[in-house]
C-alpha cells in the first residue's frame, strides 16, 4: 500500500471521529440531563407525596389549621382545614379571602392579640393566645402555634396557624381568680382583694399629698343569734341582704368586701373632686338598720363600725385593717350600733382584751369560776323566796373579776356557752344541796345568754342538768332579756313553750328596756317580769319612772304574771313598790350578791325584810 492510500485512510478516520465526537458529546449530555431530570422528577414526586401527606394530615387533623398570607396588616386567609369548620362553625367559603383579624376581633378596646401580630410582623414562629367567637356567638379562647412558610428565596410568604381551643382552661383560670379575689357567697371582694386595692389606694394617695384613705370595718350586732336560731341558710340570706345594702350605700369608686362570717369592710378613697366624710359612714349604719324579713321573721339589724385612716393611723394596708378592727371592738364597747375612729390608746385595750380572752379559755376546766347569790324577797311576808345566781371569775392574778368585765367578751368568742352551762349546773347543784340540808325550798334564777338560747339542743341540755343534779324543774327559773326573745319571735315561742312544758319557770329580765308589744307578751309562756333597775332607781323623784313602774306592775298582774323589781336600794323605793302591789324585790336594800356560805347562813338565820314580823321561809 502506497503512502497516498495510508493518508486517505487516516484522513477518513479523522473525519469520522470529527463527526462522531459531537454525537458522543450530545449523547453524554442528554444522558446527564436525563439523569438530572429523573432526579428532579423524583424530588417532585417526593415533594408531592409530602404535600399530599401534609394535605391529608391537614384534612384529618382534629386541630383547626389556617394558612394565611404574611401580608400585614390584612393577613388574608388562603385556606382552612375541615377541623376549622367543625370546631368554629365557620365555613371555609365564609372566611377564605378575609383578614385573619376578622376571626380575632377587638377585645376590651385593644386590637386582636398583639402577641400574634408581633410574630407575623417579625416573620418568626411562636405561640400566642387569642380571644375569638364561634359562629353561634359564644366566646372562645385559642392557643395559636404560628409557623412561617418561605419561598425559594427564603422570604416568608405565608403562615400556618394551628389553633388549639383553650376555652375550658381559661374558664377554670377565671374561676380560680374569682375564688382568689371574691367572696363565694356575696360576690363581694374578699380580704385579699381588699388588701390589694387598699395598697393601690395608698400608693395613689402617697403621690397626692393631702388625700386620705378610709377603711371601715363592719360587724353586725348579735347576728349569731339569727344564724344559730334559724340556721345557716337563713343567715346566708341575711348576709346577702346586708351586702346588697352596703353596695347601694357607697360610691362606685369605693370597695365593699366581706371578710368572713358577719364581718364586712368598706374602702373609701379620696380624689381631687371627692372627699370622704363621717356622713358616708352614717349611710352605712342607716343602710344596715332597716328591718329585714327572712323566712317570715322580721329582724332589725344594727352594726358596729371601726374606722382607720391613711395616713393618720399608718401607711401599711394590713395595719390599717387591723386598726379598723380594733376600733370596731371599741364601738361595741360603747353600746353597739355606732362607729368609732381608731386612736393609739385603743391598742392597749385591744391587747388587754386579747390577754383576757387567752386567760378566759380554759378557765372552766381550771375551776376559776364561782357563783354568788342575790336573794329575792317577797314583799308581803318579807321572806326569801328565791335567788339569782351571778357568776364571777376568780382570776389568778387579777382576783375577782365581775361579770360586766368578761361576759361580753365570752359572748363574742362563744365561750359563754361553756361558761353558761357550768353556771346552770352549779346553781342547780347548790340549790338541791340546800334543799337536802333542809334550809329552804327556793327557786334559783339563771341568766341565759343569746348564744345559749340559740343552741338547737338547749331544752335537752337544761333537762340533762336537772337530771344530773336532781333538782325539780319548778325550782329552776331561766332569765331571758326582752330584746333576746324578740329576735326571732317564732323560734323564741317554740323554745319557751318547750321549757315551760317541762315545768321550768321563765322570767323576762330588764323589762321595759326592749321593744316587745303586748300581743307578743301575751303569747309568751312566761311567769315573771323583772322591772329594770334603771326605772326603779328614780321612782321617788321622776314622775315618768313612777308611771312606768306602776304601769308594768298593773300590766303584769292583768296577765297573771309575777313582778320582781331589781335594784332596790332605799326604803323610799321599797315603800313605793309595796304600795303599788309589786310582788318581790331584789337589791342592795336587802342584800348584795353573796357567796354560797353567806347565803346559807342567811337561810339558817331566817333573815327577813321585816325583822319585827315572824319569819316563815317558803
């Protein structure tokens, strides 16, 4: 083969290679593009599967899902899942295309939840709680989980909002807050909320020198009688009545609180255009004093009010409440149905009262109580025919403490029930002992306190004491004040009739100082009227008292009742009572209350009002 042929062959091969090379490059390039396309298709299929799963998840999710555009301020709704329609009641067609804020409207003058707005503004994910309304108008609270969606450039274009209903949790929280700050019976503020508002009022007044804040501590007088007599439900209704009256007696800026039981408080604050005055406290007293009808029973309530003032009495909220409480007890000491302003000297009395209360507890068990007896004398024969048992307290340090210094405290603390039971038991035991000794057949009068009279088992307790001591019922006389039996008349009638049915004598003490009518007096099964000593002491100098005493005697006799005059101290008083037909007297003219041994000696010696006449004890 010559050289020319070889070059031709080589040239042909070169030409062939030149033709094949682009084809091979194209094939390779096409293969690479095909592989890339296949991968892209795979990615798209995977993305489609993920989207389908996401769509299916959204469709099947029990949680409402909302997709919105991140176009503040509208944030247009683009889609919602079926759960959204089911939970909220809103159809997809009703909300798609609307602003998300149409679902979360203004609340309390503020725009829809600023927490969610901040998330969308900052293009970040997070959680927020918003208030909304269901289609039926009922309120709803939702916890929103916001997740941003980004495009291929990384820009946030949409948000996925997962909406969880937390309405029940919010309701429970509201209930907890209600119980934490408000009284469950009346709906008034409780002690915690009162203290909080008092602290706020003090802070405000501190920024405005000269402004004052008043705290009025209110305690109903003798409310426990009503509560114990008619039961707790009746007592609760009376408390609600008082709460309503107090609310209507104060300004909108004031706070009425119930501190528990029958204790209330009113916070009254001054402002630039409003001052606080005693007239406002007068309105509180008058509001409570109106008669109230509960279960057919009419009650006339009164209250005792103590007042502490910022900054005069202090700048601490808790101290002001405490000082108002102390002043309230001072109001009770001044006869109840009044108000007192706190002053420093009250602290000393409050401390003394606390010390006495501490000492009073357990005094019965320690055997610190004793009885004295004051004779009751028949004006016709001059003989001792009865006696009143009077308790005194043998204090280890203070010595003999008269009843006037501790009975009120015992009544307020409830200790009077235990003390009263001891007094009755000891009086019956002593009387029976004197009878067994052959000294006399006398009746013994024992005072019943309001708390004792309100006990549901009072009659059973008295009968048990009589059985334990062996004293016959007709030798026991229970004394009740006129005002006490007139508090809850129907129940008083039931109790008195029950006592009378067992043979126990009944007397009305301090007659003439209360407000009983003749119709009620006629219905009560009583045996004795005791004329109060306040009328007896001036019968020789005051024509009005003469008329009152003679009228009481005449009235009692017309009702076939026995009459005893208390506090007889002079011969002139004795002569007037004898002339007007009084049956018996009791007082210093004949004898002070004396210890049992002295009283027994009087019986042995047959002491009489008329020594010149022969004494015959009955």
